[in-house]
């Protein structure tokens, strides 16, 4: 029994509809999985954002503490520089003039003495 043109077209359209429905079902299943993964990711992002906020507060507190420490160190350095200036200008004016020339000589003598001691240990 031969099929008519209408029957062939009906079979072709039915197969096309079934294929389209199967494709759409697979697409919807994949979209549902993607949405579930997106929800999990958003929960993780929220947790990370909260931790980042806590970290920011901690860093700000540490920076404030470091600011106080730097101020204290600056005051100590100023006091030390004033003390060294008074020491060299008022109490040690004569050696202070020749100190830049004497220090390299003393350094050379100490280094050569150390080298002589090492040679004595080796021999």
C-alpha cells in the first residue's frame, strides 16, 4: 500500500517535532543544571565577599597601628639624630673633624689583623 504525499509529510513533520522536543528537553535539563551550579557559586561568592570585608577591616586596623608605630619611630629617630649632633658638635669637636679619615684606616688595620689571625690558624 503506497503512502500518499500527505501521509509522508505528516510522518516527516512528526519526526521533526519529536527531534525538536527531545532537543528542547535536553536544553532545559542542561539549563537546570547550570542554574543549580550558579546558585552554588553565588553562595560561595557571598561567603568570600563576607570574608573579604572582614579582611579589609583587619587590614585597616593594622595600617592604623602601623601609622602609630611609624610616628613613634620618627620621634625616636629625631631624638637620636639630635643626640648625635650634640655629641659630635659640643663634646667631640676635634675628633669629629678627623673621624672620616681615621675610620677607613682603623677598618683596614682591623681587617689585616683578622687576616693575619686566620693565616696563623691555617698554618
